[in-house]
C-alpha cells in the first residue's frame, strides 16, 4: 500500500512525514523544500502480531508495510505548472491513496502560502488543482479516443463514453472518486487512467499541542467536510509526533501518557488508511515466520493466497483457518485442532480481517 502525503506548503506536511517515518529528512519553513518526493517504508502497527507470537514460536515477525511518499507542497496554479506543479502532480498519480495534511493551527512564525489559516479553502485549492489536472487528462484522452472511435473500434467507443462521463462530472467541480460505472469493462477503463481525484483521500488535521483531541473550530470544519464526502479525519500534532519519534520506547510511552494520547499517530493513520482503501490484514504463522498480509475487503481465499505467490492462487485447494481469539483461548494450534475450532474453507470463502491461515495448493 502506497500513500502520498499532500498539502499546501507550510502546513506541516514534511514534519509529519518525518515523524511517521522517523526518517529525519530536512523540513524547512520554505514553500519548495521538497521537490523530489521523499519515500519512507513503515511497519503497520498491529498488536495481533504480538498475541500470535506469544503462542507460536518463530524466528521472525513481519508486519504489513505502508509506503509513504512526501510530495512537495501544491500551490494554486499547480495544474498549469506553477511551483513545479506538473512534476508534483505526476508523483500523486502513482500512489494508492492521498493523505491530505490540512493546517489547523495558528502560528505567526510559520507563514501560510495563502496568507490566512482556512482549512476548507486549503482543501478546495488542492481539490481544484487536481480536478484541473484531471480535466487536462480527459481532454487529451478524449481527442485520441474520438479519432479511433470513428473507425468503428468498439473499445474506443466505450473509452470515449467513459471519458465523456468523466468530463461531465468534472465540469460540475466534483472529484472523480464519486463516479462509478455499473459496467465492469467501463469501470476497468476508468481505473486505467489513474485520475488524481479518483484516489481516496484521508484528511490529516495538523493541530498544535493544546488541541490534541481536535476540538477546535478549525478541525470541526474539516470533520464536517470529510463527513460530506464520506471520508475520515485523523487528528495529529506534527510537532509533537516529531519529538515522540526521537524517543526510545519507554520514554515514548511516558510522553504519550503525559499528554493523554494512547499511541503515536502512525497507528491511527495506518488504520484509517486501511479503512479508506477498503483493506484488511490476514496472517500466516509457522516456525520460519509470522507475517501480516494486506488484502482488499471481500477477497476470497484464492485471491488472498495469491498475495503470497501466484502459484498459491493458481493451485489453491483449500485453506485451514483459525482466529486470533481462538489462539488466545486455546494457546496452541494443536489445541485449536483438538477443540474442533480449525475451519477448512474452499475457493468461495471470503476472508475475514485477522484470519490466521494455512493454504494448501497444488500446481
């Protein structure tokens, strides 16, 4: 899973990226201090791994990973190339989801590129630049599809119909993530364009230390906006998270407790990103390793097995499955089998979050 961290300059985007990845990459109070995207690969915190490891002896425990890309601040006019905008927008095209950092703090020492702190205006600025970029993509692709469609090419005609729907949607200043097609072939064509506004968005409200619960009017406005879109907001304090990231585990836990937080922001951001993208985890556990694997919600057993290796999907026979709760109760896989709690599932089984699996296959 790859998520791009975006926002206007000086909203705390790179500070937050540094805290989440503990990468220590320079963050300066300057609009274009990030030009090439910094990339960090972080483990997705999952306490269930510790529970599994408590009862299953293994050499390695491997969490799921989240790849974070710090994309340079987007400014008004980015779609026309302002502020190196075209380069920044191309970086967004390659990610699965957008983590949109919105400034929800007042600080006269940190300049705001628009001259005022207004999170909704910031969101609308980014949305508009992404929509304008998508409009350019649609217009260019429409011209190409129209030429091919004149020869009677069926796929080109379908492609043109999809692009015309996209153009009409964008003309109403609506992000394309709200547009879907009932026809699976049209939906496949739609996804192939990797439109910027078709990507799911998770808002990160960057607050100061006296609003860690996100009770300010600025955060409430972002929450209301996200609710309208069917989205989600995670409240974070980039400056505090940067301090926490530099501490060892004992001091980190002490500091979190002292400010009334249960966990660092990474855990909350990762969980919310999973929900935003419709993802879940399952586990494999054996003598060599315990590992978390990321799959879409609704994935069948064979599709889940295919994440490990394509041969597992191709030759899938069945899956032996038990839950983390079963493991906590019976304390070993042997006891789970003896209690009749080990389930044998076939090709139609829909995976559940937290399943512990053994896949049987033959190729």
